[in-house]
C-alpha cells in the first residue's frame, strides 16, 4: 500500500504518542512543534545547576506507561529508571499536623485507623470498587474513541457503566465510606488531577484512589522530562521527523479535506492527514477557516476548564527540612478556594498549594547541598495575571511554608522564576491560560467531550488533554494511541 503522509501538530505527550503509533503503521510522519524543545506542558529548563520540570511531577499509573512502550516492543526502563516514592506524599493539615502517606498498604491502613477507627475495613471495601473501576476504566473505557453511542452499547458494558458510579459524585461516594474530615480530604485529593472538585467529578474516578494507594507514586530519575526524552528517542527511531520552532499558522482545507500545513515562516507541507495535538480551541478557532470550525466560541466559553496555575521554580541554596518530595498544603479549607476557581472566578483569599522538592529523591536536579523547589497554586482560568499578583501570592505562601515547616526559605533563594496564565497562553496557545485542559465533569465525559474528529473535514483529527479521554499524562498518552487507531482504521 502507498505510504501516506501524516502531519501531527504539537510535541506534547499526545502528539508524540500519535506520531509514533502512526509511524509503525506505514505512515511517514512529520511532527511540528512551535517551541524549541519537545514535551509541551512537560518541558524542562535548566539554570544555575538546577533542572526544573515545568509541569507534571506526579508519575501515577505505571501500567499505562508500560502499555505505551510495549506497543513498540519496549519498556519504560529502556529509557529511564523508576523509583517508587515512600512516603508517596505528605499532607500538611497544619503546623505539627502532617500525614505521611506510606507506600505500604498495611501501614497506610494503620495510619487511617489511628484517625478513624474502622477506616481500614472501609478502605478495603472502597478500594475493591476502585480497583474494578480502574480495570474497566483504564484498560477499556478510555481506549474508546467516543464517536458513537454504539461503542458503549453492549449489555456487559451497560451493566459495567452502572457499576462504575458515573451518576454519583466523588464527594457523596467518599462520604459513604469515611466520616473523618482528614480522610475525606485525602480521598478527594486525587480528583484535583482531573480538573474538578469532588462535588462535580463522577465517582467513577475513585479509580484514581486505586492508582494512588495501590499502584503508588513513582519518580523517573532525572525528572519527568526523562519520559519525554524516551518518547522522542523512540519516535525518531521509528522514523518520525520532528521539526522544532515550527509554528503552524494555518491548516489549508479544500472541499472538506486538509491539504497543506502552512507555518508562520511561510513554509508549506503537503499532507494526507492531520492530527492536531495543540490546544483544541486554538486549532478550532485559529488554524482552520471558520467555516470548518467544529464548535462555536459560545460552546467553548461554556466548557468547564481545568484550573490554570501560578508556579514558582526556585533554587534554594541550602537543604530544607520537614518537606518530602510531594507536599500538599491543606492547611486552609478547600471550599473557598474551589469557589474562587469554579464558581466566582477570582484570585483566592487563602489558597491551598503544592510544593514539590524532587531533590529530596534525586541529587541530579540541584547542585550539592541545595534544593529544587517547585510551588504551585491552582487558579481559575482567564484571571488577570500580573507581576504584582504573582509576588503577593509568593509572599503569602512563603509565610505559611516557613511558619509550618519551621525554617527560613526566602532568604536562601538563589534562583527564582514564576510562570502563570500569560505564560501558558504565550507558550502553548492555551485557551484562557488553562494548565491542563478540560475538567472531567459528568457533562464532559466520553461522547460529551470535544470530538477527536472534525465533523466537516474528512482528514482532520484532534488529540490531547482537551479531547478524549481527558487531562493528565496517562490520558494524553492514551489519547494519542486512540486517535492513531482511528486514523489507521479510516485509511486501511
Ligand atoms: C503545571 C502542571 C502540572 C501538571 N501535573 C501533572 C502531574 O503531576 N501528573 C500528570 O499526570 N499530569 C499533570 N499535568 C497534566 C499533563 O501535563 C498534561 O495533561 C499533558 O502534558 C498534556 O499533554 P498534551 O500533549 O495534551 O498537551 P501539551 O503538552 O500542551 O502539548 C501540545 C503541544 O502543542 C504545541 N503547539 C501549540 N500550538 C502550536 C502550533 N500552532 N504549532 C505547533 N505546535 C503548537 C505546544 O507548544 C505543545 O508543545 C500537569 C500540567 C501542568 C500544566
């Protein structure tokens, strides 16, 4: 069969995954990336001996990564070394009120039992359901392209869908098992990765608790970007040609068929099929002629986006104490912060935040006797972002962190860079400056997500965190696989 040429836009997880899957299925593939390095949200930068992962830091669902590399006869360990973290992470409820989450399940249960007698037995029941959801959800449902209801029509699956708790919220589900506020907050935490709150995320996603508690929190030595490095090496080995500093300006469409890609440099590339892994809204509204747009501005405006973030990448000129690799500062109530993100968008009065110190595990990411500190505050998308506001929040969370961990940090900062909404827009064309796509609310699940295929252009497909199956590194990897399978099916 004559080899077809595919252009993939965007070298994030989804674009790299789609490109490599096409390359082993008789497509010649060009991958176009606007930035000068691969990874998209998962890029890295280096300065003064520090190596900062710019986005993701939690490596969950190791089986999804194994699955990905196995499609090409490889293993993750062919590209990076994985370390299981213990404790998995630390939840800071206040000064002297810190819960380390042990990697060992029995130790974890013992910890819960101390907080709420009977919680260990309840956890077993909770996890049994979560495991079932994980197996069906991650190994089946998320791999469906969600283009037709018929994909979900088999009786077995309909029964499964009922067992999957799609119509109940995580919030009420968790409360059926646990009473302690501390445990409830702990069990509700993983849905934050899905861009929503426990109140608006379906209980299907207790599968995330299974991923957290049973499968563990891992760390690729050298940082999360090592995954991207591995994926790029694999893509190139399979023949994908990657062009950096190659920003797409237009997908040229004639009679409902994408024919060429035009770059901002004026260069044109002929193509038989296009997979857009750049932010869906950007492609839909800026790269195609409006008559071929899949959705209206009004549609996009009504989507519930996952939060944006204010991030600080800090180099600390000493070793820190009382901080683990992953630290969740839950020393303020979640409800007002969630309200500031979803209901009445504003800069939050007293935000929860997350501190990652990968140098606790990995000496490669900071100079000797120094620390690599990444701070993240989730924010509503589309907020006004100014240097003044960034600084105000820097001081606010530093005050809390210094007080709670009992040490001076600010005076030891030797490197500082902030990153927020305007950077997401400039670097990734992120709609409203979102950090990780669309929230996985019930009304934005499966068929109700922006479709992975354009309705009016026969050879234009989409992948990544704004289409199926949703936000996060594992879903983005799967998204690339799912869209490639659709392209291969339609072209065979
Ligand atoms: C701060 C942060 C923390 C996160 N933490 C975690 C975590 O701990 N664990 C986890 O699993 N997930 C996490 N996520 C989510 C995860 O990183 C994303 O869901 C995932 O990386 C998205 O991959 P993608 O390929 O869909 O999109 P992207 O990574 O955004 O890739 C899209 C690419 O398209 C390129 N592009 C855009 N426009 C054009 C154009 N016109 N021409 C050419 N190229 C273009 C962009 O430059 C980009 O490289 C986090 C995300 C962020 C931002």
